[in-house]
């Protein structure tokens, strides 16, 4: 039986134009692959599908309004040290569609869509950062004592990385169906991106150490990882650079290189310069001091000797020796604050008005100096931190004395 093309050649008819994007003309292996892909393989349907997806991932005015609202709630949570308010701020945050848009622009090779999504996310992030700076200024005037949530979110943790990657993968997968379906996993992305960004703004105006650069590095590192996770998710779901839509494979490789550069650069700052990483604290180890065995001395009787006549001999005048003044043994202590606080502050001067040098975790080894002072109805101890030789004052009620060991 003749095919349509052979029949047309026999009857001298113009052959039917071959469409390389027609799924009916694909080889059997490619047709089976087309059925497994989420994105439709028909040229017109694929163009409409990507256009609709790109529209959902584009930032709108609502994205900026809700980013500002989320930044205010998160900053308030940092001021009052409330994790509930931090989570509520993430719930009020908009759907993090621009993060998925960055992944979509990368996998399709569209530089214009990539940078449009990135710029939209940057504008929303600047609003959150400004809210954090206002909160830091407010706390600086009130001279608050402890901010556990601020310092907890200024450090990279594996649990936060797991939550971020899970949210990025699910949000990228659900965005192919609807923006509403991606709202729930988007909360995880908003929490992991906006909270460290607010912490960076908080530290910029509050002048607290290890907050301003650390929070910004965490934000860049988490953003790059979320975009990279979205790229892999969309690639598994069947999205590829297609020259039919004006996107090229070279563009996709270049944009993927931008994301990898962000990942390597932020990771190098974190792990190379130890930015946004937990402070290492010494671990006390018990050491056994060997005691030399005691020997029993046996006295041997001396035989009696003949008594001799005593003769007068001149005696030498004893020479006085210098008296050695003993050096006092250093006194050591460990920081032992409450479990909720997790550490204590060392100040430059005694009293709650003294400038905070740094916050140290429980278990940090201190050398206690002899002088103490009573300021603000509290006893302040003069200490030297053994980890960085910082000298300052700490509440005496927040430390416990420790027995010296040779390993110190």
C-alpha cells in the first residue's frame, strides 16, 4: 500500500509539507518520550504553555506589596524575639514566583525573562531589607538585651537548607499547573530568603557583629540554591532550551553559569572566610594526671661510733636568700545561661549600658580576673574570653566556675 507521499509522486501532485514539530512525524522513540513530558510537544501548544507559565512566574504589584507587608511582620518578630511572628511573616509573603521564573529563564535560555524575574525579586528583597534596617534602628534606641532569633538566622544550618530545597522543588513543580498550587511550598522559600535578609538589615543599623554580612551571604547562597533546584526540577519535567521560541542552548548554559557562580561565590565566603557559620567553642576533656608510685624507705641502724672530744670550729654566717612570692593560680569559668537564651553577652564596661563586644554560646571558656563591680543592681565579673582573648565584663550569675585541666 502506497504512502501519501508516494501516492502524490505517482499522481504528479505536490507532496505534503513536512513539519518537523508535528508529533505524528516523530520516530516511535521520540513519540513515547513526548507522551512522558509535562510540556506539550505541539509547537503552538508549547508556545502557549510557556507563555502562560512565564506570565504566572512574572512579578506583579501584589508581589511588592505583600513583600513589604512580610518584611514588616518579620522585622517585628526580630525585635520582640518571636519565632511565631517570623512564621506569620512568611505566610503573608507573596508566592515566590520570581524564583521559579529565574529557573524557567535558565532552563529555556531566555535571558530577558531571567533578568526580569531577578530584578523583580531584587525589588521585593530591597523592601524587606529596608524593614530590617528600621527594626535595627528601633532596637538600638531601646537597648534590648538578647535576640536569639536574630543570631539563629544569621547562621547556615542543614535543616534550613533541607526546607529551602524542598520548597523550591515543590514550588517549581506546582507552578506548571497554577500559581495557587505553588503557594504552600512557597512559604518555605519566603521564610528562608526573607528572614536572613531582614537580619542583614537589622545588623547594618544595630551595629551588632556577625549580622550584616552574614545575613546577606545566606540570602545569596539560599537564592542560588533555590534557583538551581528549580532548574533541575523543570529539566526533569521536560523543559529544554528550544530555538523555536528564540531561546538557545548557549543562553541556557550561560544563565546556568550565572547561578553556579552565585553558589560558588557565596559558599566560598561562608566556608572559606567562616561567614554565617556557627562559632566554634572549645570542648572540655577530662585528663588523668599520673601519680608516681610512693616508695617505702627502710631505715638501717647505724652502729655506735666512738665519742670524740669536741673542738671549737669557726661557724659561717648564713647568707639570706630571696623570698619567692607565689603567683596566683588563674581562675576559669564557663558561660552557663538559660537553655532559652543559649549564651550571654560580654560588654566593654560593667552595666547594661556597656557596649556589647560579642555574644558567646554556653560552654565558652572564660578566665575570671580578680576585680568585680556592682552596677545596675547586679554583680559584674571582669573576664577574658580564651577563644579570641577579648576582655570585658559579664553578669556573674551567667557563669559557673570550672576546674583547670592541663589541656587548657
